[in-house]
């Protein structure tokens, strides 16, 4: 009985995945039904399964779409993720002595997950954009903190710790200098690769099911 229940559950999961893939491609309900019949499923059963699953999946996808009410908390969550994630990245990089570029992927994951969490599980293009911007900001925050600490260390050697202690991380001249040399961060292929991976990861997490109209091709 247990094995039979597990078998039925696995079959249901496979069918659900099959339906989502077909609906993403815009395959019509009738076409999906015909494919199941070709696989050996009785037409009446296939018709009932497809129509019922289509209605359920469509309803769930609609419920998970981002709304205007979710944008503000998602934006605030993305900002927090960028600041905290960037600070942690910089801390680990300084402790280890390496910039650890693959942490950009972690930044993308953090941004995407926090945005979805703050949007109460909603997904969609607006939230994808917020997650991507959050991941980029997080990378910039991490690099700016590392830049600031490097400048501070050099300044201590030159002017002494007492004077340099007055130097603020929010100094406008320092921020301007950082952005003037922002291209150095992506001067090699790895810098660009990590940024692309962070963006891709952040973009993917809040992505909606993307169901097309069954009449579309």
C-alpha cells in the first residue's frame, strides 16, 4: 500500500511538471489531451485531468503574480539584502584575504529569496527587476567597503590612525573616486562572469510560472 501511494505521488508530480511545461509553451488543452491519449491514457480521463489541472495551475499562477502592494516591501527587502549581503561579503573577503568572486552567486540567491519573501511569495517581472538591482547593489556595496578599507589602511600609513579615524565611509570624494574607477572591478573576465551569474540567479528566483494562453503558439 505504501509503495502504491508513493508510485501515485510520483506519477502526479510528473504529470504536474508535464502540464506546466506544456502550458509554458502555449500548448492548447485539446493538444495536451491528445498527447496523453497517444501515451495510452483513456480520453475521458485525460480530458478530465488536463482541464482540472489547467484550472488549478492557472489559479495558482494568478495568485502568485506580483501586485502593486508587494513592490514596496520587496524593494525594502532587496535593499536590506544588498546592504547586509555586501557587508558580509566584504567581511569574509578581508578575513580570508581573497575577494571570493563566486560569492556573487550567493548575492544573487540572497537578493532573489529575500525579495520573494518580502513579497509574500509573489513572483513576476517587477520583482525580478528588483532582485537583479538588489544583487548589483550588493556587489557594489561589497566592493566599496573593500575599497574604503584599503584606502583607510594606506592613509593610516601616511597620516596616522588618529587623523584617519575621522574619515567617513560616506565621504563624497571617496564615493566619487570609487565610481570613477568602477570599471576596474570588471576589468577581467571573471569580474564580468560573476556579475552575470549573480544577475541570472537573482532574475530566476522571482520568475513566475510564465503560463501562456492555451490559444497562443
